[in-house]
C-alpha cells in the first residue's frame, strides 16, 4: 500500500517550519515533567555532556539525524567519541551531490561510525509524485516533503529521542531553540544550539577534521543539486539554498527533523 504523502501547500498557510515549533504534546503532564527534568539536567553541560545525557536517558532508543553536509562532521565526531554504534539516519534524496555521498563514506571510515542508515523516498511515492524526477522545478516544498519529510518520519518510528546538529544562528526560526525539546512523539536534543560558525570552524581545525569538498568550491551550505548554488561574495552562507524563493528550510527540521544536522 502506498503511504499517504501530505504535500505542503503555502496557499493554505501551511509553512514547512513546524519542526521549529513547540509540540502540543508537552501539555501532557508526564511529558512536560520529563522535559523539565531533562532541561534541568542539561544546564551547564557542553555539547558532549548533552549528547551523553541523550544516550544515557534513552539507551538504544536514540538516533542522530545527519545530512553529511558542510557542518555535519562536528556532531558526528562528538558522537563517535561516545558511542560510534549510535544509529545515524542519512537522507539520500536521490538528488544529492556525488561529493556528499563520497563524504559520507569517508566520514564513516575515518570516524569509525558503524550504523549509518541511508533512507530515501518509497518507490511507490516516487512513481506517484515524481515519476519524471522534476517535481523540484514545480514545487520545492512538495519535492522536499516526499523526498525528505515523509521518509524521515518513517525512519524515526520506534525511537524515543533524536539528536540534531541544529544551531540558533542558522535561521530565524531556530533562534529560540532549547538544548532539549519535544516534538512529534520524541525528545529532541540540540547539543550545538549555541555554537557559532566560528565555533564550528575552530573545532574542525583543532581536530583536523575533513571538510565537505564542496565548501572550498563556494558552497558553505549544501543540500540537493537542483536547489543549491554557490554563494557570492557578501551573501549569507545560507543564500545558496533555494535562492530566490521564500524558503530556508527543507521541512524535516519542520515536520519532523536538514542541513545543519
């Protein structure tokens, strides 16, 4: 049976930024109490400390969502120091740069990550919604939804917690994020929430971490080929994503959990 796909339609006021909203489920007193407890435990912890908190509180039930993009190596390096067997969900949309796929393989080898799960759109969904592979040219929101949001929602089933690489500086919608949140039935940990771009670059240099090969070629933020371009001098590092469109999120950090992860 083909899974239902909810296409994002801006004309009806459905913005793909739900991931950055507070889940109504936090009104449940049990969940609210657990969230308050986790936030209290997270106070004063650095990124490694928050990661340890997630893995200790939800052993065997925590996953990392990573795009293997320009900033991903920091979070993956931190995870590898604690537990390289932590499941890592990687969205292979079918539209990624070859450099991203090779970078994923390189990091898996160099960091010793042993459980990277490559996920993508269901063949039935592909046949129904994008048989010619050109949906991106007609509706980027719809393309992101069926290639990213829906597959990731499926993959996250069964996990009680997820870890992201989201940071406050990336978009306005993320500016108020907390180190620990709750969304769509699971707790969400953001250990790099307060990191700046300078912090990321410093960490990469200090640990001699391999950078995504497209960064030096003018791509500071990397997504799918059709919706990513080089950034010109004077532009913001995210200006190369969905250039010319009123869009700065793919929807996974919005319906569930994109770049910056």
